[in-house]
C-alpha cells in the first residue's frame, strides 16, 4: 500500500494513485453475484414480507415488496445495492448513514435507501447489479458523486435543483462569482440552444462547483464576452478563463468538463488533506512534484519559478507543491526521500507509476520546463528507487536484495534465485517470514540455489511490477532472463519441491492454501493469500 494511510476512505482510494497503477481499482467488488445467487438458492425465505417501509438509522430498508411503494412516496430516492460481506460497502456505510440523516433533516424529501442485493436477487437482477456497492438514483440515474457524506449531500442537492443558477442582472452575477473560489458561468445567446443544454448537463455532473447561466447581453458585455462562452471565474491565478464555443461544431460534453476541471485547479496545487482528492480527481496522469521545506525562505522562493514553468503544461502535467513539514511528509517514503532531501523534484506518471528525477540542481523556470518536456518526449530514463546495498547483504542464509544489486544477483546466469518481494507492514509476509528463513537455511550451502528477499516498498525493479505482498518470483539460471511467479502453497516442503524440480511443480502436488477463498470471496487468487497494494 503505500503512499500514505489516511483515515478517510476517499483519500485512501485516491492515494493509491501515487502508489500503484490502480486508478479505479478497488472501487467496486465486481463479479461476485454468481456465488451470491447460489447461496441464495440454499436459503429459503419463509417469513411473509409486507410492503411496510422500515428504516435503519434514517436509511430506508428496501426489498422486493416495498420497493415500488418507496419509489412512489419519495420524489428522489438514492438506493444503495450492497452485499454485507463487501469491504467497500462496509466502508461506505457510515458515510451513507450520515448523509441520510442530514438529508432527512432538511425535509427536502431526498431519501437514501438500501437493498441487500445478496438477499434481494429479484431486484438485483431487475437493475442489473453486477458489483457492490452500486448506488442508483430513482428516477434511475447512476450515482457519480464522491463517496463521503458531504459528497452525497452535494450530489443529491444538485440532482434535486437546477444545476445552474439563472443570472438576470449584474449585481446577482457579481455576488455569485464572489461567493466561491471557483464559479463557472455560461454566457449564451439563447438558453434553449444545444450549447446551453450541454452546459446544464455538465453542471449537473460536476457537483462540487457552483454554476450560473445567462442569456443577458449586458452581462456578456460586462465580462468581455462576444460569443457563446463558458467562463471559469476564480479567486486565484488568472481570475477568469474563457472557453469560447465554436458555433460550427457541436459542444462536446467531455471536452467542456475537462476544461472546467483543469481550469478550476490552481496552476500549482499544494498537496494537503483538502486538495488531495482534487489532485487525483482531475485525472491528469502526469504530476510534477516540488518538495520543499516551507519554513526555509530560499526554498519558498522556488515556488515562483515552479509556477512560471507550470503554465505551459496546464492540463497535461499537474504541478504539485509538497511541504515536507506538513501533510506532505507522509508522501516522502513513497519516493524514497527524506525531509532533508528538499528541495527536490519528482515527475510521476500515476498510471504507469514511473518516476523521473531531474539530474540538475537548477530550479529555474526554464530548467524545470525543459525537464518536464524531456520526460514527456521520452528523453529521460525512469528513476528506480533503491536502498543502499547493506554491507552484510550476503552474510545470512536469506540474501538481502535492493534495487542496486538485484540485476547482478537475480539474473546471475549460474544461479537459480528465488526472491520474496515483501512489504515490511504486510501481515501475510510476516506470517511466512520464518518459513522463508528455514528455506534459506536449507539451501545456504547449495551450489546454485539462492534464497533472497527484497523490500518492494523501498526498491523498484525495472519491468517487474508487484501487485500484492508477498510476491514470489523464481529466476532460473541461464541466459534467458526468465522469471517464474510461484503461486502455490507457502510451506517448506512445497517450496523445496519447486526448487528441486527446477522451478515447476508437478500439477497434482499443488495444494490449495486457503480453502475459504476457493469460492472467490477474496480478491486474491485461490492459491494465494497476500495483501493487495
Ligand atoms: C437533525 O436535526 C436535529 C435537530 O435540529 C439535530 O439535533 C441533529 O443533529 C440533526 N441531525 C443531522 C444528521 O444533521
Ligand atoms: C525545515 O527547516 C527548518 C529550519 O531549517 C527545520 O528546523 C525543520 O526541521 C525542517 N523540517 C523538516 C521536516 O526537516
Ligand atoms: C525492460 O523492458 C524493455 C522493453 O521490453 C527492455 O527493452 C529492457 O531491456 C528491459 N529492462 C530490463 C532491465 O530488463
Ligand atoms: C457456491 C460454491 O461454489 N460453493 C463451494 C464453495 O467451496 C466449497 C469448498 O470447496 C464447495 O464445497 C462449495 O460447493
């Protein structure tokens, strides 16, 4: 896992983006419904169920028999289809309950409900539920907001009302623009046109930004607008950014959304608990991070140059400032940095997780700009983290590998090398630590078998991506640079057989380690128990 462990589920999910190429991973537990339905068949329901609407902590509890009644009685109903055993559902539950309470209090008749999809197979089938949790707004609309109480409230309110405030005069317009750090206003010649409709749709989706819309010519004139235009007004950077609409071409919803998201971010975003969801939510895959110690004046002054360089890459590379004193300190280890390494720059692609390091110490706008361009142009080699080689790395039965000695040891043509990629905090790794030591002991004098381990949180190996801990890879002797992933039982006997047999196990000898996983209720492979990244 990595990057930083936050108490907030949302931030945690988002934080994975700097940890692993895992955007969206873990958002829903997909494809579990098959077993669920099988379980359902076993469980015969005996009790007679009425259409009564009961609630649990302000959340309506729906089933096949009261569903229609709930839809009939509530103007807008957000329904969560969940499975009791699903981890993401459990994480969402308290947030959902809290949002339900807030909305119920405001007597807007916006209600939250839930359906245990493992029980209610008829409803799940009707609404095509294939993963958990799934939230649907009735009139059925997919939930697209953030998964915390504030996000749910914002989203429900946006869906309930007009997505953009209709602006009629200069005063109310100025007031709206002044009311938030970022306000988006659409200036249209006519509100019935196609452009305005697309604008309304976009406003309906981007629930954390305030939108206004107008067709008044005097307002367009006041803000220097001469054709249909969407303006992002902000209290920072360039204050107003215009997106003039091409009268020939159809306004593209995606393009407009992207423009608004990109231009509502500050040119340089400081990484804090408040901004991290915006930073990752912008879906800009390249991030350039400047690590500084803000209490040091000379480092603080670098931000000006950084900002100057950022302008040319807007929308393509997100420039992020990280103060090593604050929230940013949590991120340092993920880049193999210590606070005294500041000031320093790292470029990261959050999809591939490739990191790049600027060789020079020159932080001028020009140097930062050309480094960024060089990375984009593929002219800079990725940087792989490595600890220093410990002096006694080969003194114990289990050899200690780091990035710097990996190539030489693992790809040694005369040796068969079995490597455990682990994380210091991972429970499954700790559970198998002693058997790995025993294995090392058993083969310590062997002429060509090497047992080794590598802390994969501090060392990165080119072309080897670790998706969970522990991961065991076998590198057989020979010139082919082969790598075989070991996926069988983690005991001394099976390991030994695997090694004696030259890196394969006879099929019938494969042992299933964790029987409770056989039915696929755990995300890991049936034969593995490991902590996912
Ligand atoms: C609902 O309103 C009551 C009374 O005003 C208040 O005590 C309670 O905290 C509110 N609940 C929520 C979830 O906002
Ligand atoms: C930042 O710099 C100040 C002043 O030199 C120093 O006292 C502080 O320890 C530094 N912060 C970190 C996290 O290293
Ligand atoms: C990694 O993969 C690339 C592309 O297949 C290859 O050119 C490169 O030599 C590999 N690097 C190592 C260290 O194996
Ligand atoms: C629903 C299902 O696949 N159940 C299986 C779960 O695993 C046990 C033990 O392997 C089997 O006996 C069940 O048939």
